[in-house]
């Protein structure tokens, strides 16, 4: 990632991450509408597209396509979700010039990105309760077995996520949480443009 923003600095990198069912996608969608000058990297996945899910929510590919990109070194991070064997990955970052970068990923992926880009800002999103997380998982179409697997894994993921987070956003109210996330991003961008750091 070698582009620079309008101030002549390298782009800032924002990693929005958390367990499944906490509402990352909703908050990131609102962030992109609230804040100008951001570019959202689309993750790759081998899972099927959910009902009513936008076609561009992920790059939906076969396992063979995914592993071919792995072999070519085409991911910043990738992982296989133990609950269902599906693959998720962040492709190498090729942001348009002048834009800061947003990643929306899982907890394990956030850890890998931080190793590649130490100056990345990590924002953990969590649900207000296990019950709320379960309700969101069911609402998006997950079957009950998947919901229970996600909840079991989510406890450990949240603990690991909190240990490395720069900020934690509790998604108890979408409007409030999205405003908090936007404030975090804009505040960091103001600091970033006056620093000598860059992501490259």
C-alpha cells in the first residue's frame, strides 16, 4: 500500500473487526456514508451469499479460486473459520490514490493485519449481549447450529479482540455506535495528517 492522501502522507488504515453477528457490516456501511475520502477493501470468502445480502458485500469465490490466490501471495491475511470450514481473506491492498483504507474483518484477521501494518488503527465492534448477537445471527439467516458455533467462538474472539483493540465500540444502538465510529476515524485522521507516519 503505497498511495498518499491529499496531505502528502501515506493513507491511514482502519481495521473494523469483531465476532460474527455484532453488526460490523452495518456500522461500516454507515461510516462510508458519513466520512468522505475512505476506500473499503472487499474481503474474499468461499461462503454462499446470504438472502438479501448485497452482491458486493464480499467477493464470493470457490475454494479453488481462493486457494489459488493464497498460492500467489494475494492476501494480506486469510483464515479458515473452524465452525464451518469457510475461508475468508483480505486481498493485498490497492487503494485509489488519496483515500484512506477501511477493512471489515474477523478478529484473527485483524491480528494478522496488525503484524503487517503496525500503525493500523484497530476498532473492535461488540454486541451489547450474547442474546443480541444471537438474534442478529438468526436475522441474517444463519441456522441454529451455526448460531451456536458462532456464539461459542465469539466469547474467545471478543476476549482476544479486546486485548489488541485501540478502541471498542458497543453496537447497542446503530445510530449512536455509527456516530462513535465516525468520530474515532475522523479524530485519528486529523492526527495522522500531522504525523510523519505512513502505511506502505
